[in-house]
């Protein structure tokens, strides 16, 4: 084994400059300074920067150079030491003082291969263990730590083949990522249109005819056939569980679990996000997860309070904690799936954010009265069901893409473990870099 310092002569940092956020990016004559979010899981995101103020443009240092690795020297405990490979020069982008850029040594090697090595779980653990700092929210690593990290003495031709194989997987992941983003944007656009303009009414043949008459309302312009109500019109009760002692692991066959607040996110329900209730607390649990219900996070971080998800199947061995609600629907005719999509809409998310309270900057709560009083359109049942079907179809596409993404991420982790450690050797004479 060698060390990173065999392949890197220096770690060049930038400087701290005054800069501002902008949606339009740098215009001609302007310069950008990278955010620490510009590197994540081996990837470099050139769009993650701020525009340097005119007075500080003369102070910038260390521009982004292609075929280099950028490393986050200061970040949260989970992200300190994150790195990303730079494919091409970005002469108008500069590093801040919290990022380093590698200066390669003359020793023959592949910087791209080295960037994959820095992502190896074993290396990430070494970095995490060596990070220092008195704050729980911010950690630092030293240049000496990075340069002394162990690295295998892999021959250059093998380095290049390994990098080519892993890059091919990364390219596939990039395509899937863009597809997910595009489909999510489509869903957001559909939600905005469907919850304000609807899909119309059905004629005698079952064909949908668009609304032609609209009216002003508290929610803006809506179809004339709609009314305005509140969430309470479709909810008879918000039932929560209780706080119980539990172990942070998934429950076994003869055990029961209590959900974490992270079990609901962006409309998805993740039953594996739970803890195992300790035996002496089993009798205290309340509110099992029921099929066809909506779970809402009543207490969470400012960004996640009010997150919700529709539950497709019953989970009799999973129970709610006190920070989650399960909606008991009212007898008023409505589509529970339609309501679940409406709760994910930008309008509701904004209303929840405004109604959330709490003195802590990291935790907010929403009360039952505040949640139930959020306004919503009262849409005819048939139209609700049609809207829910449209959004369910798009959601299924996103879920399929997420599953595909998970497959390739698992493939990449397996390949990294086998190839980077030498457990699998690549065939140098193979044009495709097979193993």
C-alpha cells in the first residue's frame, strides 16, 4: 500500500470572499465561488456556486481545473471529506477556503481512479474518524490526514480500466437522475394545474370535457363547479401513537416496530424506517398502520414538518409514535388518494410552514387545529378520482426510476468494493474493461 501523497503533491485551497445567490448564474465578466455542496459522492456539480461581489473579484484564488479532485475539508460530520472529480476546466469558478483541489504528482496515475478510491467506504470511515472540531454540526480534516490515507499500488493500466468501468455506471446514474428530476418537475406542474383548473366533467359517454367557467376564490381562480373548504371537511380525526423506548434496528418476526418521522418523505411511505419496541413497552404502543390511510409528520425539521404519505398496505406490526398522525377519513365522499396528493402540493406545504411553531430552529410543530383549517378545493368525487389516477401514474414512473437508480447504486458499490481492492482484476487487453 502507498498513500494519497504518492499521487498528490499539494491540496490547494481558495479564499473566503463575499458572494451572493442568483438563479441566473454568472453573466459575462462575473466570477463564481463554489459552495461546499459542489462535491458529493464523487461527483462535481459546477452549478453549485455563488456570484462573487465586484469588490472581491480581485481576491479569488484557485480556479477549477479539469482532471483534478475537489475535496471538502470542512463540512457536517456526514459530509466532511466528500469529494468530486472535475472533468473539465471551469476558469470562471473558484474555490472557497473550505474546499481543496488536488495538485497531481508526476507519478503515473489516474486522478479519476483516485477519486473513486476516496469514495471507498473504508476510506470514508478513516476520514470520519480523523475529523476534528468541538461543534457537533461542523468538522474539519487536515491536509496531513488526507495525504496520509492508504491507497493500493494499482498499475496505471488497471487504474484506467477500473475508472472506465465505474465511470460507465456513473454515466448511467446521471441519465437516471436527470429522468427523475424531469418527471418530478412534470408531477409538480401537473399538481399545480390539476388542483387549480381540474380535469373537467364527464359527458354521457364518459369522455372528460374541460372546465370552461371559472370563478375567483380564496384559493385563486378555480372552476365554477368547485367550492372552497378546509382539510377538516375530509378528516374526522388525526390519530397519533405514543412515545415508547425502542432499539434502532428493524424488528424481527415476533417483534413490533415504532415508525420514525423519516418514514414519510415527498409522498412516499417507507415502512423500513422504524425502530424495534423493547419488550417491556409492547403493551404501550398505539395506532397501528392501516391500509388506505395518510400518515402526516406533525413534528419535524422546518423543511419536513407536515410531510405526508398514502399507505397502500396495512402494517399490523408497525405503530405510530407521538410525532406522527394517521388520518381517519370523514364520511364526506372523497378520494383519500386525491387528498394525499393535495397535501403534497406546494400550497399546502407553504401553509404548513407558515402555521408551524416552535422556538427551536431545528424542530417545528403544527397543531391539529392549524392543520385541519388549511383551505382546499372541494372537488366532485369523480374528478378527484381522475386527478388521483393521473398523479398516481406519474408517481409510479418516478418510483420505477428510483428503483432503477437504487439498482445501479448497489451495482456501483459492489464494483467499487471488488475492483478497487483488487478482489476482482480487470482484463487489460479487453477494450470494454471487463473483469
